[in-house]
DNA sequence: TTGAGGATTCTC
DNA sequence: AGAATCCTCAAA
C-alpha cells in the first residue's frame, strides 16, 4: 500500500520572507489549521505593503496597533475594526517593513462541527468563512492571537501545505473595502470557488 | 479630549 | 441602503 494521505507540512519561515504580492498568491490552496481540528483551504487573499501602500494599516509607520505587522515574517497580525470584526494577516517580508497578506476566505476542510458552532446563524457552508471577519469568527481568531507564530505553532494556529499546487490561474483584481489605492490589483482568489467573498454591492459613482 | 473613519457583516 | 459598535490615531 503505497498511497497515503499527503502529509501536512507547516510552511517554513522563508515562505513568508518576500513581498506580499508574491506571498499572497502563493498562499492560495494552502491550509489554515487550528489545534482543535478546524482547518480550511485559503481561497482568497490580499496584499498590503507598508509604506508603499496607502491602504495598509502600516502605511504611516508602526503604531501600537500595527506592531506585529512590523515584526518577524510568519507571525499572525490580527486587527479589530468596525467595532466588532477581527481580521487576520500573515506578516511577510523583513522586520520593519510592515508587510502582510490578509486572509479573506477559506473553503472549510475539517472540524466542520466546530466551525459551524462558531457561526451559528449561518445556513450554507459557503458562508462560513467567506470574508475576513467571517473567517476569523469561523476559526476562533481574535486579538488574543495577535502575534502568534504560524511557523512554530506556538499558539495553536499554523498554515500548512497538503501538497496541492498553488492556484495556477488565480483571479486578480482590486482589493475590497478600502478607500485609498483602490487601483492596486492586489487581490487574488481561486476561480469559481463558492467560498470567495463578494463585494456587497458596488456603490454607484454619483 | 475629541471626533472621524475603519482591510465588515447582517438585516431591512 | 442603513445599522451595529468601538478601537485607533491625529489633531486640537
């Protein structure tokens, strides 16, 4: 019997030590894993690039909120917004750059009972983790996990590969929900994946 | 001390 | 289209 389930190998530090426009598409088809069995395949991401990027939290330099983003690559930057939602990023680049990749959507893969329990109002599975706030809620990510090391798995969250190739032909387009640098094509998602978040409704100009 | 705005989601 | 809901940061 030679066939076996492919091993889940944690992504190494140097996977993250590049520009977020490189790391972001490379993260498509990787798997976000919690130590309680919850896991989901990453199907939508966005890049944020520090002082090169007016839309990034880190654009104007480090603050108390963004300290993690300026730290070592491979850690989790978790932010709070709109008074109720958490967002999760993989820090990338070198220390001091403030670069990261926002995890925007997962295709739930394991621990579905726990994921559904974390999203009790949701009826369809494709709505469980389709959006940064939904993803964080589904996976139990809050500010308590800000700074967690995805490489050493020091706090029960990591990103692994199951051997699936990177998405060969991702959809590329503008980022969602930002007011500046809207023209940067720094969003990538797996084509036709039901879990990809959708812009609510484009506001008509004028 | 104040206030505007926010890497969103849900409901009406 | 509007509400919910509160933290962050710059400016006064």
